[in-house]
C-alpha cells in the first residue's frame, strides 16, 4: 500500500474528469431513450464523479492504493476505452451499470478503502467488458 504522488493523483483526477464527461456524453446521446428517473440518475452520478475528480487533488497527499502503478494503469486503460465509446452503447441499462461502477470506485478512492478500491477497479473493468458481450 502506497501513497499517490502529486502526478499520480493528478492523473487519477483527470481520469474521473474524463469518466464524468463520458457519462454526460452517454446521457446526451441517449436523451430521447432515457426515462426521467434514468436521466436524473445519470445526472447525479455524473456530478458525483466530476466532484470526485476535484476532491482527488485536494486529498492527494492522503490517498493510498495497493500496487499504485498497476492500479492506475488499469484505471487509465479503462478510462480511455469508456470515454471513447460509451456514447455508442445501445443498451441503456449497461450505460447505467457503468456509471454506477465508476461511482462506487470513486467512493472507494475518496474513502481510502484499499480493499474496495481493488475490487472496484475489477468491477468497472468487468462491467465495461460485459457491455461488449
């Protein structure tokens, strides 16, 4: 378990910024297909994920992760995939599932819960991969 350096915290913050924007893109591209409740859920999730991105910089000196480099690389990879393609998902529920998984990861990081962080990274990855099966 290691503390993130400022550069790593900045990258993690950027990832959450990109993930928040990706959730917004999904919401925008599927506006006519979303129910009012789904739209509200995505809006709330997007705002929380964007706020996590800001908070990560503020908490940078206290954030810890197991296997920091490996964890950050996994988050970087999945962030790139999600931000580039989430708006093309045909299944609304899968988009909602991705948004929820990202939200849970953000909560785990902000709460500095190293066990949940690892599981949440895995859950985001598996949920995202499930959207393509």
